[in-house]
């Protein structure tokens, strides 16, 4: 058991010894598990983080920096690129996949509070004819792509390892879902779960909050926790052992996500960049999306609130929004870039404040509080906060079509009216219809679309057998 006196001293030195308020009244089992948890936390680090986030709230940075669109040398767009360029990127990506040098990392540690489902978001059924969950769609996209690469290159075994980042709340149910569904046909040894870290929740004066008298209230450390987790959970070592050189990271809630997209991999690797992103065109000046921009000549993602209404509405020479690169959290990393994470200083990724309702124990009465309004702070890191450490020459962005690649599941259907199961399902069905029309099928006018399973087509290819078919209903495609 960790030494009580040492821990008391460390917490006292950090101004956090209130965590021991109820210690003497705990059972010996509770004391033991509490000390184990306290030993896993560095109280001085938490106090340091707390004081820096609280002072940045009090004294916000008043130097916004020079924000401009990404330089054209760092960007390309599938909306305007020549078919020859797209084919070149695609072929380059297929080659990397055939070399078994590509891995996919899924960010699935979020708690999906807006969606409000008890299960992890990836288990969600968006109401497709097949009732496939988001996890199933994504698993089958990997499986379909592995087969596609094998068929087109003649390589007998293509493996795209899938690293799934969970968090304390999502790990057990995510693993159980995969196991119940037999890993959706993937080899279990190529689906690797790992867990992001947690950080203590703090109150508005920077004090660590107690969940119960014998436990600290903790929350996942944000999707930026990926970097620390990749190292601490030995993911980078596993990638190195498998010969992985290129990594695609994406969010669980996007039913259209193209995992290990050959076009994106070929684009990024042919430019030799450390990091690349995908963006979609921002819909309108007032759309509240993060933007990928140049800030002080470095790549950065900014919140929509960081620019003026005039800047948001400014138009480029082509008439499109000048700042239009909406962030969809789809990243390419070279593993040589990720290999440097252990050298990153603590200041590399700042902490952000998320004010939340945090159930906790009242230190004076010992009673548990379920607050009706935000009473504390969850500390989060963001995955894109390392971008400003890159030179612009180490970074590239590929603009893709929103209707083909981005439809996030954020909200409960019938609440906000967008980015919910209804819009996700409709976007996927419409995409299937576009692919089938291009393949020579026809539809009754009132048919919204058809579900094309990823095992039949990864991105619209392989649908020749649908030529001449007619669809009079929304259905699951079988060929
Ligand atoms: P969001 O920020 O949209 O969070 O996550 P969320 O948990 O899905 O939903 P809300 O905000 O609670 O309603 C964007 C992506 O980042 C992942 C999510 O799983 C999602 O894929 N994420 C978020 C993590 O992996 N870890 C985190 O700590 C937070």
C-alpha cells in the first residue's frame, strides 16, 4: 500500500490535503483503494495545471495572433483536384496499405453526453435498414478495404490494425460489444483497445473534488489524451513492431468516416508531412465549426468565436468563404512524428476548461451532491493543440466533400434538429443512392437512398452489378 504519510505530505505541499478530510472514518478496504488512487495522481501537477487554467480565465490572452487561410502550398481539394492527381494519391495509398504500413486509431473515449445514450456512441444504431452500429460500419470499412487492397494488388494478407482509444467509462462496454459481435469479422489480434488517461475534476478555486469520501472525482482527459496514451499504453511500440509508418485517426461519431482512406494516405505521404488533416467546406459564415487555419504562420485549429463576424464572412477570389476549412478531426500522422511524443514538454498541449455538473461529496457535511448547474471543471486536452508546434512545411490539409465524408452523430434525435441519428442515416442512404446512380441503377423519385454495406463497396467502387437495377424502396443493397 502506498505510504500514507508521504502522500499526505505531497498533497499538503500542493495545497490539496483536503482530500484526506474523511480518511480516518473510512474502512481499511476503502483506505487502501483510496491511497492507490491518490498515488496515481501527481497533486503538484494538478495544482499547477489548475492555477494556469484559472489564471487564463481571469487574464485571457489578448493577443489573438495573425489568422489567415492556410497557404495554398499546404492545401489541396478533392472538389477541384484533377482526376489524375486523385488517382495518383489513391494508388500511392493502396501501395502503402499493401505494404501493411498503415494503422487506424479511433477516438472513442468520449462520454457522448449530448446523445444521452447509456452505451458508448459506437454501439449506437442510427436506424439503417441493416441496423448496423457505428462500430460495425467502421469495422466493415476496414475489412472491405483489406479485401479491396488484396484483390487489386495480389498481396495475400493485408492487415490494417485498428487501435481503439477508450476511456474509463467506455472501455468495458466497448470491449464487451466487440466480443459479443465477434469483432465484426476482424481478427481480434488486430483490434487493439487502449485507454486514455483521466484527470481529477477541480472546483472553481482549483481544489481537487471528491466523488465519494474515499475517491477523487475524475474525468477523461479529452481527445488530446491520445498522445500520452499512445506512449503509456504501448501503442507506438506495437505499431513499430508491426512495421506501421502511417496512421489515420478519426472520431467514432462520423458514420461516413473513410478509415485508412487511400486517397488521404497517398496525399499526405506523397507530401512527406508529419501531420495532415481533412476538412470540409464551411457551410455558411455563422456555422459554429472549428477552422483549420494559419495562425502566426503555424497550422492551428481555432474556434469559431476567435474570429470577427467580418472575418468569418470574408470571401476569397473564387467567391467561396476565405476561412472555410472546417475541422472534422480526421488526421494523418507519420509514426516518426509520433515517436517524438515522449520528448514533448508538458506545455506542448494546453488544458482547456469544461465547466460541468460534477457529482461530488460536500467536504463540510460529507453528503453527496448532484448539482443542478455546473459546479466544477473537467480539464481537457484537444487533439489538435499540437499543430502550432509544427512548421507549415510539415503540415497539409485535404479538403473533401462533406456529403461523402462527414456526418457526425452528436445530438439526440428531435432535440437540436441536426447532427443526429436522422441526419446520419439520411446522409449514408443518400450517398448509397449517388454511388448506385453512378453505377447505372435507377430510383423511384421518392426513394431517399439505399444502404450500401461497406463490405460491398468502400467508397463507391465495385458496384457494376447494380447497373440496370431499379430501387422503389429504401433498402439494404444485396448484389
Ligand atoms: P466530442 O467532443 O464530440 O465528445 O468528441 P463526445 O463525448 O462524443 O460528445 P459530448 O460532447 O459529450 O456530447 C469528439 C471525439 O473525441 C472523442 C469522442 O469519442 C469523439 O470520437 N473523445 C472525446 C475522446 O476520445 N476522449 C475524450 O475525452 C473526449
